[in-house]
């Protein structure tokens, strides 16, 4: 590691404290909503001063914004860790499992992501971006979504998925499926972890098969049998 890449001990402490504050705040937000977040209580929970919280985030609004960013940044990191398999179908399937693993390991952050996709009044759903863009629409610009789009484009280029629908439409279908399945699982919809896992495999697999070309389906079934 070069000198320029090294992090000073003071910066490491600040980064660790910021991460601890975000983790604690995400738990408070999940269990009690925005009203449950008190800058004083948050500081006390991690053994920091209230001034340290304000210095890091500027206030409650800045803290909540940072929480959303942290949630999607952590998801992107989890997906970046998935190797780009030479077979795009396997890369795409592994990304869906990484998404579920992230959701199960980070429920409080995932709850924030779910809140970004809650219903809006009909008049606000399809506004032009310039006029108060819905939070959900910004997801498609985040690196965590770009990973999915890249894998989808690779599947189309390789011939395992049809090009006529367009990569964004296909990626949206896959993302919506996995996102919905994880939301149900974290909400306690299933009777057991085993039930949740089986239903995830069946539903995600069915959607994947439905989006494949005959060439892609043949490959996918071959990979599935070999696992």
C-alpha cells in the first residue's frame, strides 16, 4: 500500500465511529421510524458526544440521507464481491443470491431500502424528474443496480436473453422479484428459514427461466442440474 492510500489512525477512528452511528441509527429507524431518532440518544448509544453526531451528519436530515446512501453502498459492495463468472447467467444468478444474503444480514438497512419503494399518491408516481423525483427512481442510477444491469446486458450480448425487451426492462423484472421476495421474508411471511429459501429458489428461478432464450434456458438447466 502506498503512502497516499494509508489512512491515519485519527481518520480510522472517525470512520469507525461514523459506521457505529449509522448502524445504531438504522436500528432506531427500523424499530420506531424517524421520530425514534434522537441525536442525543444516538450519541449515548455509541459512546460519542452529540457534537460528534452533528459534525458527522449536520443534523437529523443529513443523518437519514446518509443512512439511505449507506444501505445502497453496502449492497453495492456485496454485489461487487460476486465474481464476474464467464457465463453471464451464473453471474446473474449469483447476484440474486448475494442480494438476498445482504438483506438477511442487514435487516435494518434493508428496511430503509424497502421504505424507498412504498406507495406514492397517483399524482406523484410519474412526475418528470425535475419536479421532486420519487426516491425509488434514483435506485436505477446507483452502482448496486448497475451491477444487475451489466449482468443482464452480458446475458443479452451472449444470446442467453432476448434483445427485444431491452436490458433495463429485464433487469427491472429481476430486481422487483428479488426485492419483493426479500421483503416478504424479512416481514416474517414464511413459517421457517427453510420455507423462505425454497420459495426464493422457486420464484427467482421461474422468473429467470421465463426471461431466457432457448439457448439460455438450455444452459441454465444444465447449470442447475450440476449444482
